[in-house]
């Protein structure tokens, strides 16, 4: 079964990137988004776990 990786849209530049390349999950349940194209960064993204 060939499953494609979900894509994430950057809220600043609108580029799409694979989820694994732009989201980082930290041990304290914080999530960080970093766009490799424009450099936009958002930290402490709320998740369903906290």
C-alpha cells in the first residue's frame, strides 16, 4: 500500500510541504512549524493532547 504523506500549507507564503519536513513535536507536547521556503516559524501550537 502506497500512502502519500499529508501536505501542510504555510500560512505566510502558501507553499505546501510534507508534514514530516515542517512540523517538529517536542517531548513537552509542544509542536513547532517551520517553513523551509520563507522561514516562517510558529511555536507552541496547541494540539488535542495539550
